């Protein structure tokens, strides 16, 4: 058990948020030389190795084997969902859309989670939930149409659909995750250890095996470390050390706005006003909904 230390928690949380803010740029740069399947295959391999190090450091290997033995189908299904299916869909969305659109649309996952909780967790939507969903998804439309809402013209209709579909997969993963009792590092390791080979089978089927060029490997290494591996453990460390969890969790809302800075600086994308407005609407909807739950 870690001693509570709010200063350390905030430092861990800020580090995680900054790293997560860079990954949309890393996705787009990597996809210039890798297919979505190749990026996920190599990044997933890196993440699996990183998570294995954390499992070793925490002496959780006995838990890994006992957890897998008790519920093999459950964890295989989780691994197929995340990383395999979720990231394949998300990376394809990034391949088709400007990074600013893909990353902003992906932040509607928290809203999607509340929708899926109705049929899957038997929760009810409140009036606050409905208003928050309306604000958030209206923001998604603003982003997807670059502000020309009435025209409903998209840079890529398929890309928008995939970006929104990825939020369904991510929310579904976390709902199913609530039914597990293993430590977080154990669950995440099992997901990547079981899900990554599925991605490599897809790579084999698509004829995409082979070692990529150095730039592609560097991108996959970065994504594997800072989207799926080290950053998650930093965030977990922040939450475990926090005296006031809400102060740490609120840091996550900085990530999409910081991400736009990196997208502009390193990808050269001009961030259009509709992206700022739509993203502000999405985040406002999420915050409004969460504060309602906190006070209920």
C-alpha cells in the first residue's frame, strides 16, 4: 500500500497527461509509414513486454496464472476487444481523418459509457445525463463537419463512423472490466498478452509481416510505451497516492487541449475554430455529467 501524498500524485498525474497528449501526434506520424495493423502489432508487443516488467516488479505472476486459469474465455474476450479490435478501429480512423478530428471525437467515449450502462448495467439516464449527452454529441457533430453543421459534410464519413465506433468498443471494454477482480496491472497484461497475437494473425493474413523501417519501429515503440504501457502505470500510481482523487482525475481534461498543441506543432495541422468549440462542448458535457453523479 502506497502512502498518500497529494504532491506526488499530482506530479504522476501531470506526467501521464502530458504523455497521453502526445500520442495522437505519434499515431498520425507512425501511420505515415505503417498500416494500422502493423502499428498495433508492434506497439502491442512493446506494451506486453513493458507490462510484463511491471507484473514482475509487483510480484504478480502467481496472480496472472491463477486469474487466467479461472477465467480464460473472459480474458481472451477482453484482449480481443482491447487492444485488438479497439485499436484497429481507432488507428484506421486516424488514418482517414485529420488528427484533430480523430482525437477529439474519441473523447466522447465517456458519454458513450453512460449510454451503454443503461442496457448492460441496468442504470437509468437522468435529465442531467440526457442534457450532457446532447451537449457532447452536438460538439462531435461540430467537429466532424468543421462547423458546417447544416451541410453535414465530412472529411471522411467512414473515418467519423470509425472514431465514434471506437468509443463504443472502449466503453464496452471498461464495462466488462468491472466484472473482473484482478489487480489492474494483471488485467492489462493479460489483455495485451492475449490480444496482441490476434493482431499478428491479422498481419499474417494481410501479408504485412516483416520488420518495418526504423521510423516505423520508433513510432510503434513510442506508442507502445506511452499510450498503452508506462503512462497507464503512471496514472495508476497517481490515483493510488492521491489524497483528493478528484483533483488528479480532473487533470485528464487538459489532455485533449494539449494534444491539439502537439498536433499543430508537429503535424502542421491548422486547428480550425470548430475543433476548439466542439471539443469544449464535449468536455463540458462530460464534466457536467460527472459532477451531477458526484453530488447525487
